[in-house]
C-alpha cells in the first residue's frame, strides 16, 4: 500500500491519503478540484502510516484528509510499522434455500407429518 501527500497548487493545502495507484487517485481527485494537484510525497506504508501522519499534522488539519502544508511533510519519516496481523477467515455458512425448507403437501414439515 502507498501513502501519498498531494498538494493543491503551489501554495495550497495537502491531502494525506493512501492508494494502490497514486497517479490514478490524483486524477480522480483532480476532477473535483480547481487547482492543479501535484503528488509531492510517496511513502510505502499502511493505513497505520496514514493515521500517524494525520496525527502528526493534526494542528494543520483543515477538513477530512486535507491539511495546511508544512515543509516537514516532505522529509518526515514515519516509524516503521509492523505488518497488520492476518485476519482469521470466517467460517462460511452453507446457503440454504428457504423454499426447500417450506412446508407443503409434497414436502410436509415434522409437525404436519405428526398430525
């Protein structure tokens, strides 16, 4: 996963986020932004890295994932994070058709058979 910092214009705010394809994400954001967006930093990391950057620059927070720019954003190194533990696979329940379980003359339930 890649954490990115994208800046709006030359003097605008920055968005700190993550994406598998940073350039595709920049293009997606560009469609709804009036300033030209530039990728100013790419960091290999995880969602934990993104959260750490959000917390580190909390005093610069504007709205959502947008922050006022600080030169430190270009050089700060987030702490190395351990890989997220693998989630246990959930047991899949068998699919059962409710129609197959319905009581009918052709398929009477236990109660109907007892009568």
